[in-house]
C-alpha cells in the first residue's frame, strides 16, 4: 500500500475536506462540506482528479443558467411580450420572415437599446395589458419607445356556417 496524503482542510472547487472517513475497500474516503452546506463523502481520486467540484449543486445551477434564454416565461412558454419582441426583430432583420418586405425591406429598424436586450424592451413598454398587440403610431418610423404602444386587439367576427342535414 502507498502513503496516503492528508487532505483535511484542503479545498476542491466548492468542497472543503472536513476529515477522513471510513475506507471503501482499498479506497480512502473523505467527508467534505460543500459551500451550499451539504455534506458528502468522496473518494480521494474523485477529489484530486477535479471531476467533482461540488456536492451536485453546481451542476444544477449551471443547467438552470443555460436553460434560461431570456428569463420571461410562464408555464414554460415565452410570454406575450417576449413573442412580440422576437417577432418585431424578425420583421426588421430576417429576410425570410413573411413580413420583412413591409418593415426591414423598407429600412425600418429596432431601437438600438431593444435590439439585443429584451429586459430593456420590457422596461420601456411595460407588460402588455390583456387582449393587446404591439403597434407603431407611425408605420414609416422605426420601432422605438416614442413610436410603439400596446393597442387593444380588434375582435374579429367569426361567421359560422351551419351544416344542414339532408
């Protein structure tokens, strides 16, 4: 058997080694405490190889951070405001968008602060009241705070045809 190095007090990522624990066969184990407060037992190899940097909390935080695209969803669906912001950018900058000829094709642009920042767009226009859509006061001007507002959506009258049985 080789000589075992005492890891007590050493830090490995978010883990601090508190003391040596019972061996698992020939493998030396250590009781560690994570920054989040959770205690867990690790084998020496796991700590020194840098494969484990936390009790598992780091992985879940990184996953959560990567999954958030803009931070504005409800029931895992983008909000009305986010969809309006996204569609507005598509109309102005995506030549494959069906509405591009009427906006981007005419030189209409999105306010510089809004272009890359949904929070800025939301801060300037606020939440959309129910049954409203994003509109521009002057259709020849850019999408900018002075020219955009939430307009009540017109209710369309749907005509239903009754099918008569023969």
